[in-house]
C-alpha cells in the first residue's frame, strides 16, 4: 500500500462556519495562493447572514506568505484585524487545540 502523501488544507471557521480549502497537488502556498483563500473567505462572509465583516479577527502564521506585504495589504483592504501570535510560541494556536485534538482522537 502506498502512503497517501501530503495533503495541504487551510481551515477557516467561525461559530457556525467551517470551511476547509484543499490545495491541488503540486500547489505551493505563496502570497497569491493565500490571498485567493482570503478572498474566498471574504466572499463567503458577505453572503453569510450571521457574519459581521467589520468584526473579523484573523489568527494566522507570521512568516512567509502570511507576513508578505501584499497579504497584509489585502487584509487591511478587507478591514479585518489580525491577532498577534508570537513566533515560536510555546502556546498552541487555537486550531492546534480545537481541530487537531478531536482529529487525533477519531484516528
């Protein structure tokens, strides 16, 4: 049996919204790819009746495509607030706790 290989997924959620974005094989996460994901999220939030676009808080990595000038500019244009997450923090990101914990239990 061959190994499944790597699967790259970006997971976006709110109180009621869960949106996984799977990258196609061979795609690299760069600034353009990440901005495309954020644009998809913004479009989804605009049609979601319970979302308030003025209150979007974003937690994401602080290196590579996440800290790129183009990415920062796009987030500013959306009017979102980026919550700081220290580089090499011993505290897990909220996704590590809320997403991967239950996933490990189900395996």
